[in-house]
C-alpha cells in the first residue's frame, strides 16, 4: 500500500490562501497553533506572543472544567432519578415489613450498591448475623455509634475509601460484611416519636463510589422519607 505523501508547508499555505475562512470554521485549531514571536530588539518583550499563549492555556483549562461540569451534571441527574424512584416506593409501603423489604431489596438495585443496612442503636444486644448471600438488612448497634460515625451535628457522611479513612462503628454498622465495603454513604435518620438514633448505610465493593464532592441534599431528602415512614411504623413497637 502506497504511503500518503507528506504535506509541505507550501501546500498548507496554498490551501489557507484558497480557504481564508478555515480558522473561522475551525476555531479550536488555534489552541494547538504556536503563535509567532516577533523580533523587537533591544531586549523588548513581545507581550502579544505571551498573551496569546496565556489565552490558549486558559482555553484548555476552561474546556477541562466544562467537561468536569458536564460529568457532574449527568451524575447528579442520575442520582436525582434514583432518589425520586426510591421515594415513590418508600411512600407506597404499608407496614414495617414492606418498608424493610424496599430498603433491603429495592434500594440495592435502584442505587446499584452491594449492601444497604438499617442500623439502630440499642442498649440490648441483638443477634443480627447475616449470611453471605444477603448482607442487606436490619442491625442493632451500641448507643453512641451514630454520632461517633457521622458526627454529632452532621446528617450525611460520604467515604470514598473506607480502608484509608475508617470511621467509628464501621464493624457494627456493616457487621459480617465490613471487608466487602470499600466506599460507603451513611445517612442519619431522625425518628422524632420513637427517639432512637438510626443510620441508613449504603456500601459498595469499589472505592470512590461515594465522595465528598457529591451533593448530599438528595441523600438527606431520601433519609427524611425513610425516617418518617420508619418512625410511624415503630411507634407501637418496643425497640
């Protein structure tokens, strides 16, 4: 196969002369073109050359930030759709059993996570061991665990790397599966009537699924819905 001939500078010049609007239609090419330096003599600096190079650098930086913004918006829209779908399923539940089924089964698939735990503080130790086929479910944790894990004045904790940033209560909240969780989100549930400290925990097996750069408003909204439903169903139970 014959190799294509190399384009010469004269051919490029000739093409541009015949197509004077080329750079107008392909403005992005200008970011790749090195601006000419002018010989001004006597140690005079060509500020025009410096400014053009600076503008090219700024343009590349703006493009990178624009791409990051687009990715962030897409991620946020995806989370928004997931939260809205989850909220509808939670609101439609009738009874504690149905609520726990949505939390431990539906939320796992909706948010594409490996485990969802509802962890409630209790003075009485309760055996809540889980088998390897289903780690999601309800678990009782020692008093003070929620504040120690999330923080006394915080409602949401996002951890991108559990191994590098372990938190208090990790082994209690993700009992029997803490080795599976590489990244997680902890949502405080405020049960006004029952007066119990509860955390809704999402865990995944790979790092950086949850991170501090994510918005927490939608997750806090989801936690409020779960808390409202759970509080209503636990009023008549002695937990």
